[in-house]
């Protein structure tokens, strides 16, 4: 009995085996973390460094302060 027969994906937040009740997460806490990530607009994992490929196909935003033109 090493692994469960079910093909459950690990929790995308912490990597633990997901629980059916909170799929695809392992707990409500991780589900909340994912929800907050979407709500806050920044898909960032604060706790663990996830080696996901970062594909930024969007136009790079200029970090220009608009207040500089208002002087
Ligand atoms: Zn988790």
C-alpha cells in the first residue's frame, strides 16, 4: 500500500494529496489561498516557490510615473 489507486492530482498550492471535498486542493485553506490569488489579481504563491514556466506574452508595461508629467 504505497499509493492510492485513485489518480488524484496533488494540491496546486502546497503539493499535498488533494481531498475530494476540496478538489483540487487538499484543504479549505489552500482553496482560499487560490481564491485569494485570483481575487487579488496577482497569481503569486507566497509560501512556496513553484517552478512553473512563466509565459509572459503580454505587452510589457512601462513603469513610468504619470505624475512626472504633471509638474
Ligand atoms: Zn494544499
